[in-house]
C-alpha cells in the first residue's frame, strides 16, 4: 500500500506514476493476449472450417486474422491512453488517441477488405484455370484490380472526411469527370460488358466452330474488347464483344452428333423387289458401321422423281469433327455403291427422252398438226 501511495504521489508529465504503471501493465497484457489469443483463435476456427465443404469460410478467416490482431493491439493502446487520462490543457492525448483510433479502424477495415479481395481472386482464378475459355482467366484479375482501385478511392475519401476535410466538392468533380470519361469510353465499356455476358452465357469456347449471318470460323481468342475468329479462308475476323453478344450464334461444335441428309436416285427399270432389296442393303450398311449413331436413322423410298426413283437417307455420325464426319460419309457412300452394284442396280442421272414421229406414215396426223 505504501508503494501504491508513493506511485500516486509521484507525478510524471502531470500524470501520477500509478496510472503509468497500470497503463504499462494493461499494454503488456494486450500484447500477450494479441499473441496467444490470435494463435488459439486460428487453431480453433481452422479446425471448424476443415469440416466444411466450402473454402470461402477459410478465405474469410485468413483475411481477418492479421487485421484482427492489430485491432486487439489498437484497443489495448486506446484503453491505456484513457487510463493515463492526462490533463487536456497540457497534453490532449485522449483526443488525439480517439481520432487516431477512428482512422486506424477505417484503415484496418480496408486492409481486411483488400486481403479478402486477394483471397477471392485466388479462389476464382483457380476455378477459372479448369475452364476451357481464357476469358475468365483475364476477367478475375481485372475485377480484382477494379475492386482494389475502388477501395483505395473510398479509403482516401473516408479518411479525408474523418480528418475534417470537405469532400463534397471532390465528389462533385469526380462525378463530372466520371460522366465525361463514361461518355468517351462508352464503346469500351459496352465491349467489357459484352465480354462478361459471353463469359456468363458461354455460347462458345476457344476452339469452337461457330457460324453467324456475317461470318463462320473457329474462335481463336476472346478478349475484353473483341473476339478473334479464324475463318476457313484463313482470314482473321475481329468482332467487338458488344456486337457478338447480341448475335445469333450457331455453335457447330456443340452438336452431340452430326447429321447426314441425302438422296440416292436409281433408274426407272428397277423392280419393286430390287427396290426393297436396295433399301434393306442400305439399312444394313448403316447398322454395321461403327461411325454411325444407332439412335435414329431412316432409309425410305419416298418419291418418283423426273429421272429417278428417289431413296431418302437420314442418319447421324457419332463424331462431330469435320474430317471424321467426312470420312464416315465417304465410307458409307462407298459401301452403298458396292451394295447396289451387287444388286445390279444403276444410279440415275438427269436425262431427257426425245420421241421422233414419222409424218410420212401418218399424213392425217401431219395435216392435223399443221391445222393446230
């Protein structure tokens, strides 16, 4: 008790030594709590989140760990400052500490948000690496940088306001400047939103064969401003994403199987029995070929054409690749030719018959034709 009374009587900078002693003890406890409490909190929370399926809670805790540690230290300092409570007329320590703490809380909140953005960026970048398109690989860093720039501007404005500066004029000037920039860069902004729509809807991926009313080719690159299409004539078409997002796109490579639709014409001297044998032979060709999808096919004698008896063929190839599709068609066509050759049937071709009438043997007809 005598020591405590001595400390109360001993004054340093107009503050009793007892307050200095209590503030020092509190600060030491704060440092110990900061070190061991955060470590224990880390082990407990990670043990809990290890049993969850989503990694988002791990990202949240990892982002909050260091800012929370500094927040505990700042709170200890604040309480220590209030415990000292020096006379405001000689040393306004409490007012300075309160303002500094308010700014520190804002800075720590911004630091936590910055770390959270980094965590989400790493998470979505890892997911984007497993997709077929490269657009999302570029979009994730772009969105991360945009959010960080917005965070920095917001932090500057909030700090300036808390330090007593008027930010209304700055906000107004930023609004006017932002409007001017938006008007000047409206096409660029439209293309960026178009690229986002392409990423979300996924009408195609890099390497897909697509077709529109204006062009047809293979997608080589999808950027933020435009998409590059390599046509089959080997020219390169750059299409703004804002226009491409509004086009009707036929994705040829998205077909699960590829259709073949054709007609075979045989001559009119074919008998009904031969026609039935021809249809059966073509059906067997389709059933026995490994490249033909067996889900659905048609072989029908469907029309009497001007110069032929028409057999309608309708089937699908298993492969959608153009070269493999053409290879299957070629093999089917050759087998059909061999099957019809065995049946001694001939393919018809456009022809015209000319009938000559002998006028000398039929004078009446000759005279009649003249009067007509």
